[in-house]
């Protein structure tokens, strides 16, 4: 760490960016990097609050499965000991859509020729959804002569017709364009009424007429006086005629006319009742599709529910003939008015109409039921598989066709073929016909065939499954291998594998792949041989085996050991209390990659002339101290030195390889021992 060469983070090379909304449950990663020395640590915050601790190894923030609570502004802070910077904010928006606010199917009443507004129920969605309106299953254009979909997605029907609009079912669909999820409203059933004003007349006579007053009441659980409003209209102040505008079922009931006569302070009353019955034409409330497509042999039910007063009668027609007269026992109408057809046949295809009728009128709706009849065709067929034992095998065999095809799986080994049934490790999906073989074994290798047939034809497909024995290293190199420098290193890597599988060996020293050379060979059994090993050959070696039967790898530490290097004598002195001894301080040399086991000390008495120096050869005259010196010692006392004589000293280190070279003889000018006292 240097204050003069280090520098703080000042700019971001990568920082979080605001992007398009992402769907809930998605993976989201935001990144942040800055250049600095030493490298920066990173910390993340959301909406101004820290959400992580500082981390020097990870400059990203991962949200594995986002939800709407993860939405917010994200920033990172990069810092080292010299300073810190803060990134710009990235707004993360999570796309979601809820259901429409709770509401039920509604009936929308309107007089023929009038307009009506159908409001879109509230819905929570991010981003705002695309909204489409449908009239009886058909998507409506945003604007037309008789309707308009506003910018707020309200449906405005500008004009209605009792003949073409009565009974239509309107609904809206909201689509979130990011996650592709849509929501649909309940039904808005349009009831278009005509000019059905009802008049009730009540005429009383009295003398004088000025004392006569007429009142109207509606009787039910309570007797309520009727006052003039938009619903109830009196032609004159005399109230002899009550007009009820466009009566509906809520207006049905008992009405009472009351005549009050006041004369000379005396009053008397007369009343007369009338019962109003309101009949409503039928309205079909079921959402019946314009077309249904079913496979041969399937069943179908089409509901036809209707409201009205009196309760409507439901009658179904098939190709303009009453269903009751067709004479088909597979075709029936339930008490609730639903059409049911079981085990569809080609002759059941055609146009079906539901009529709802009562004394106030009738309405109808039609649908076309199509019976699909086709030969089998593959949607997905099996493919050849080569697997390692223990893996799962999946063979698809999804087919279409009508009637629904019957599918049979078979297994063929050599010339023997047998049918495959669900059981044990073999499972056949009853819906998709997929064959699943769990935890495959080499004995599962075979030819598998799928045959699908119906009365229209058949299809056939086959695929081969090869299951190989798993390739494994069974003779890995030793965990730690020691070899002497200059010798041969041999690292084994024996494997067991399928006889049909070719094996490739790769050796690595650290991250570097080893290639054959004059010193390096990889034998046919995977053994790595290194001739005349150097110290630089020490390290972690990995054997990697690659094959169609799987891959495997093992690692070992190779240690190249050698004689220890010569030590260094750092100081020699004569202790004042032991004049026949010499204190020797020393530093060992490198240990040759294996621990030093002991030290060997030597001395020699030399003839020394100041002008000629030591007259002996460098390896002459040495005597070895008879005792070993502990490996942790860095100081030694050489005893029994003759007074008034010149001495030199040296030592060597010993490890498991042997005795290393001795140190240089010290001191250079021999040590003269003190004379006898």
C-alpha cells in the first residue's frame, strides 16, 4: 500500500441503469464497477437504505426471483481507503397485474335508441395494461359509428337497438405487455327495452269538486305515497292518470288510488287498487362461443342460462330441428337448459341454436360444433439418446388425432421385442405418452419404438438408447508426491470406463495444460512422466479425464525435494568465561523443499601467516563435532579448542535427501584462541 501510487475510485466504468420493467419471479442483476488502487469494495442501497455490506469480491447485486416489493431506486457505493463514490440511481420496475376489482355479472338496462356508458372496473397493473372490449366474444374496434372506447378505456354505446343489441354480452380484457398475463372482467349483459310506459287511471266524482283530492300509493311491506319524479309522472295537478316510465320488475306490485273529500270540516276517503304485472323478455346470460371444436369421441356441454319474467323456457335446435325430435340418446338437454353431447361422432357436427322464450318475447343464440376427425400426427417424437448410467432418459411421443390415438411403447434388444408398461424405473405419462426411464443402467440400452393409431391411421417412430458405464478415476495420483530433484516423477491416473468409449487424458500444472515434450510424456494409461524434475516442477497437478461416459478429475501436490543449500555463519566470538570455546551464530539456507533434520558442525586448527594466509586446502583438516545440533538452534558453542592456536569453523544442513554443501569456512582470518592463563 503506497499513498503516492494508490488512487481512489473516481468514475464508474459500469453502473446500474434504468431499464424496462421486468416480470415478477424473474432474475435481475445490477452491476457496478469502478477503477481504483487498491481495488474498491462495493455496497448496495435501495431507496436510500443500505441493503448489503461492503464486499471486495462481488460488484453485482442479484435478485433471484423478484416480486413487486423489490421495485425501487438502486445505487452502489465504491470505496477504498482513499475515498468513495456513489453511483447514479437505477429505477427497477416490477411488472405485475392483479385481478379486476371484485364485481359480479351485471345487467345494463337501456331504452332502444338511447346510449349507455359501461365503466371499466378498477385494476392494479404495472405498467398500465392494454385494454380490449368484446361484444359477445368479438373484439370491438376502438371507435365505430355506434360506439367509442375512450382514452380511459370506458365503453360508450352511442345508440342501441332492441333488435340487434338486446342480449349482447360485453366484457373487457386487460393485458400486461411485459409478463403477458391477462385479466377479464365479469359479464355486462345489455338489456334493451322499448317504449313500454304504463298508465293507471283513477276517476272519482264529488260535490263540490273543489273538495276532492287524489293520491297514489305503492303497497308492499309498507304503504308509500308516490310523488312525481322521472319514474312517476302525473299528467295534471288532478293526478287522475299515473304514468310509470319503462317499468321493470321492481315496479311490479299493488298500486292504490285514494280519493280524499273534505267538506264543512268533514273528510271521507275512497280507495281503489290495481295490480301491475311486469313481463320481461328473455335475456340469455351464458357466454356461448360462436364455434366449438372437439375431437371425435370427446364430450361437450354448452350452457344456456336466461333471465326474464316469467321465467323463460329453453329450447335447443340442431340444424333447425328440435333436439327432442332428433332421436339421439347421446344428445340431451338438462333441466337448467344446458346442451350435452356425449362421445361425439361425425354426425353430431352442425349448427345448434338455443331459444329462450316467454310471454314477453324470445331471443336466441347459435353456435357451430365441429367434430375433428384426423389420423395421428406426431407433435414430438423420440430421438436417439446417449447417456451415462444413473441419468434419466426421456423419450417424447406426443401425438394429435381424432379419435384420440392409442399409443404403445416397445423395447427391442437384439431380435427380442417386448411391450413396455408402466412400472418400476419405467414410467409412461398417460397424457403426453412420454416414456421416462429413471436412473438408467447399461442394461437399458435398446431400440425403443412408439406406435400411435386410431381408426384414421397410425404413425411409428423409433429411437436408440445407449447407456454407457460411467467413466471414473479408480487409480488417482497420490495426495502428495515427493521426488528428488533430477529424478523421474511418475503420477498415475488409472480409470474404469465403458469399452465402447474413448478416453482422453489431460494434465494440468495449476491452470496450465501440459503438452508432451522431451521431458514430459502422457502414457496410454494416463500416467504423467516428468524426466529430470526441476524445482519449478513443484506444484498442484490435476488429471482430467474426458469421455462420452462422463468426465472426472483428481489433483495431487508434487514436491521436488533436493539437498539443503549451504548455511551462512554470521558471527564467531570467544566468550570471556570460557576461553577454550567459540560462540558461533548462523543462518540456515533454503531447506530443499523438505524439513532440515539436523546440523553438522566442523572445526579445524590451521597454520596461518598474515602474509600468506591459511596454508591448507579448503577441505583439509576438518574434524566433525560428534553431537548433532537441534534444528531450531541458531547458535552453537564449539568446546575444547587449544589455546594460542588458529581455528576455522563450518557447518552443513541435513534433510531426508542427505547432507547439503558446507558453509564457507569462517572466519576468513582464523580465530586465534587466547593463551593459557
